[in-house]
């Protein structure tokens, strides 16, 4: 089945630094990638939708300059958290649509200290 | 905009018993998809079952089945012969047709399967 590989699974960074999260579709081409954020014991909140070769579409309230999304190819989408702060600590998940539904990456737990 | 409501924050069921998780949604679309996803402690999102709105027949996947009531906008998940490995968060989700359509998730139901 369709697999989305997400890396890193865990990352700890210092406040003020930037962190890049990668999502790769391994056996299919992902024209669209969705990026979610999940706080403990809460649901997934859609942050943005990335489309290959074009600018990402951000949900209301999500800072474009803080959460940079790049979808340079049909198999790779990246989320960069810039100038990270402790409040950016969260679980980030990517997802791509396939013919069978939506497949998710395994998630990235970001901790900003 | 679509909304998805899961009114049961937590549920518990004994092993081998049957449990039903509720989900209601609101949309003005006629054709769409509904999903149930499982999120175990590993936090990997796993597709449990999918229903296409234009299909009247309820979807089934082994021990998992749905009761899809389109007019009532209800989409409940029944888990039969519950197993300890079913312990997880379960999210109901709505999606328009097309792989570029985003999913709208409910708030989730935490299911605990006990001995």
C-alpha cells in the first residue's frame, strides 16, 4: 500500500533555531500533502495544504512565515518551523491522498527548549 | 464548511464484547467520503474503514463495520469481538471527493479495551 515516510520522528531544538520536517511518498506521487498539528489528547488540526510546484494554502490563524512549507517534487514535502519557541512544541503529522484514502506519516514530536 | 462531532470522549469495553462509537457530521455536499481512523499510543494514524456516501451498503472490514445513515448524517463504528489491541483513539473524519480534498476530523473517542 501507499506509504508516507516522515522524518525525524523526534527532535529537540533550542529556542530561536529552525527545524525541518520531511515527508516522502515512497511508492506513489503525492500531488497534495496535508500538514497537521496535534496537541496531547486532542484531534488533528490542519495547518496547511501543500501542492507540488505551487505555494501552500494555510489555514486561518497559521503563520505562513513561521511554518514554511515546500513541495518541490511529487514525492517530497517539507515543513520548516522557523525561529522555534516552546509554544511550537507539538506533534506534527503529514498526510497524502491516495486512491484508497489518506495515508499518514508516522509523525514528528517537536520539543523546543 | 463541514463539521464532524464525536460526542463520546471516552469509552470502555470488555474484551470479546461489542462497542459502538458515534459520529455525526454536517455538510451540504451530496457526494463525499467518511472515514474512521485509529491512533494507538504510537500515534500512527491507521485507516480502519472508509464509506463512500453514494454507496448505500454499509462498509465492513473484518470485525469493524459502520452504520451509515446519510439522511441523518450519522456514521457510527461498531467493533465486534473487541481485542486489547483495539485500545486507541478513534477519529471520525469527513472528506470531499478527490485526493486533494482535506479531511475534517472529529474530536476523537478514547477506547479502552479491558480484560
